[in-house]
C-alpha cells in the first residue's frame, strides 16, 4: 500500500508495529538532516509523489549531530529498520558533519552483529533538497530490504532489538562500579597485550 506520509517529528516511543490487509510492513525510523534530506522529503510531498508509508522522520540539524545511541533507541522503541540520510559529501551546512557521521556509522554498522542486531536493518543515503524523486526511491529500496529481513524481535533471539548489554543491570554501588571498571580495564589490557584485539571502543554514561 502506498500513501503520502506526513513529515512530522514523531516521538520514537510512538513507533508501533504496522499491519495492513496485505500483510506486515516494517516500521522504519528515518533520521534526516533538516537542510537536505528533510527538504527533499518535503519536496516529494509537495510534488505529490507517493511512497510506502513505512517511514517516520526524525529531523536533526545535521547527520553529524546523530549519535549511534539514537539508533539503538529507535530499535528499543520498536523500529524494524533505521535509515540515516543527509547532505551529499561536500554539501554539509556544517562543513564536515556528514563526513564524521559516515565514519561513525560505518563503524557502528560493523559492530551491529556483535551487539545482536542484523546489519541489514541499518541503511545510509545522501539525499539533497532537490532530490524528491531520489527520496522516494530510497524509501522504496529500504522498505523492501527491511521487509525481507522481517520484524525485529523485541527480546531474546539472535536479532533482539535491544542488545543485552543495553539492558544489563547497572552496578548497585560506587564500589561495585569501580571493581567492574578495574576488571574491564584488566581484560582489555590483556587482550591488547596479546594482540587479540587492536582497538577498544568505550562509552561513558549518556554518550
Ligand atoms: Fe546536512 Fe550536515 S547539514 S548532513
């Protein structure tokens, strides 16, 4: 089924599973930059182009402002797929934001399997303000790809939408936290020393 989606800024918590008479359709959260892809999607709307009503747009100032944790959050709240789209390289309104984003998300995609998410659920594209038709094409392609993967499981299984690490219990006290941190440091130092790994990525609370 094709409809003309509205362009609004949804609350991710409102993403709910979709079902149509013809069967299941994926929920796709499209994180777009306001200057290029959002305007391109708007152009598709004003040009009366139609595309699958599978995407919910979330508008950002720039793809460089998007944090990989936002992607995890989208999956946590019921997305079956995520599309990240912004200005073409060289056209970013903040000069290099999209280049940083490209590197950050390429790394994130490589880590998806590790945290239990199917990488086929995450897509990237460049869509400018004048590319309404390209936006339609991208949405159709991504919808088809995510539909082929199927619904994301919300708990358990190999493709749990929320990685186990994100749901694990936080340390109960400062001492427990410090003991855990010491263990993590020791294990990573040993792995680096033995050459088993060459890079460690770390996160602190909220980033
Ligand atoms: Fe569009 Fe940076 S302003 S990607």
